C-alpha cells in the first residue's frame, strides 16, 4: 500500500517501516523489546523524515532533526493516531505474547514433572501391586481400581499439590484467550495498521505549515539548502493523497513483505485461540485427577466395575480400605504407600512457583500490562511497558488468589538400586499417560 500511495518517497524511507515490523515480530517471538519506547521511536523517526520532505528548501543537521523529534508529543503532528495505535498494539501484543509464553510454560511444567523419580515407598507399593500377583499364582488378575488409586495417590502425592496453582494458571490462560478473541484481537489491530499509519502521514501533511512554524520557533531557523535542492517545491516532493487501500494490491518492498509475513503468523495464531481454549478447559484439575486417569485404564487395573475379581494387594478379592484424598498432607494414613509428608519434593515446588509467576504475568496481560519478572521468587517485582488500557476497555481488574507453597526440605532420599526396575516402570507410566493426555489437549 505504501508503495502504491507514496511511490519513490516511501521506497527512499522504507527502513523506518521495516524496522517497526521487525521489532514487532521480535517482541512477539520473545525478544527484549519495550513496546512503548519502540513505537515512540518509530513516530519520532517518521517525523524527522516527514519534516525534511515537507521542507526541502532547508538543510537540516542531525542535531536539528533530534530537536524536531522532541516536539512529537507536544505538537501531535500525526493527530491522535499514534496514541490510539499505541493502545491497540500494546494490549494486543502483550496478550498474544504472554498467551504463547503460557502455553510454553504449561508444556514445560508437565514435561518436567513427568520425569520426577519415585520414592522408595512408592517403588515398594508398585512392586506389590504389579508383580506380587505373579508370585501368588494369579498372573491374569489385575489390581483393583481402588487399590490402584491409593497406590497412585501416594506415588503422585507431590504432583497433586500442583493442582491448585495449575487451575489458577488455566483460568488465567482462558481469560487472556477471551481478550484475544475480543478487545485485544491482534488480527484486528494488524490488518489496518498500514492504513492507520498512512492516515497519520496525511494528518502531518495537512498540518505541515503549522508544525513547521512551531518547530522553527522552538529549534531555530534552519539554513537554506543548496540551490539545486531549494528549487524543488513541496508539491513535487509530496503531492500524493491518501487513497482507499485495496488488499489485492500487494506491496513489494521488504517492509511490505515483512508485514505480510507477520499478518500470516498472527492470523494463524488468532484462528487457533478458540481451539486452544477448549483444550485448556479439558486440562483443568489435571493433576488431582491423574491417578483416576491411570487407574481407569484397562491396561492397568481390572476397572471400577470389577471389584471382586481383582488383586487387592493380598489376594483375589474386594479392596476394602477407603480411598485417600489428594495431596501430600492427606497421605499420612495411606495404607499402601509410605509417604513422608514432612519432605515435600523441592523440584515440584519449583514448578508450582513457575506456574505462579506465569499466572501473574497472565494477570498483567489480561489488564493490558507487560511485566518481565527478573526474579521468580518475587511475584510482584518487574518493570512494565504500559497498560494500554482505558477504563472502558478494561473495566475490572483480574484478581487472583495464590496459594502458599509448603515448607521445602532440600534433602531427598535416594532410590535403592535393587528397586530401580519398578521406579522406571512408574516413570514410564507417568510419561506415557502425560504425553497421551497432553497431546490430545494442547495440540
């Protein structure tokens, strides 16, 4: 569009626009970019280039142009377009990048937790559940469903403690997804961005005399340009007018190509939000229901409907003990697994903190704020690049209730070498089930 509307003038200054689109892509892909500063720099650079084009009869030094750029906010040469565009771009890009980061964190937490080694008590319980039927001459009898539940709740006690923070994280992801479908829709921001920039350029052209007069008053009278340049009139340099944009006419410059590529990326992402939302909903209470997911599988147990003809840990009969509640502290009386509730798993607690930090980033993105956490142990620290929200756009704050992590003991008992095979069995079981479930829900 810029090529068609402004021709050679745009071609000679295309790097200003190309840099804008490059920085937007760098921010979206996780680069260290301050959106507000980047947008302010774009408008300042554009003002410098435009000011030279509308005043070709003068020669401007670098110092003079720097003085010109300082008048961007005061003179508002581009009208209200920069302010509106900043609000729209900032909130949309913050939400989009944070949403993608959230998907990455969720996947990484699941992958890391799936590789946590089982405790010796868990290994003994697994050996009894999976191998003792063979010793009793019952090779075809599978474990009772409730028996399996107590074993898995004991083995996955620390993992179950992820559930509260995981659910808050999923809730935050869903709310940011709603923003992306509504007021923070990145596609609706990027599609007309070239039209809005062109509108700003037209505003500058229409107000060129007033802008020039105020700049000359503040920065001083510039020196006349050499005779060859002074003979060029303003209409010869900048006489094109804005015309409606036809999407079928594609720009061919590097900046235009970059914008097209970005639009393709963002459209793909935007169209996937709805599908991702549904999969996120399915992953709520993932960790507390994980033992049930494992134990209802017919490859593992006799199933919930077969309570008599199953292995109860001693013989082929009904399993009588009650099913334990979820979480580490509720395993103090687990009849199948010896669980030390005074020794929370340090690695699991680190994943809880990772989820908590990401949830807070999502909270800020929901409200239009960009926060980069430098220290994951301090949930409230960080610096932002602006809210991008107005009262009518973000009427309410998204309040989160975070949970306190239990005390951490860094000591962890080593797994006995003689019981390594059942330990690997549990790890493989957890990895297989997490992979299967998350492949269905997160892709």
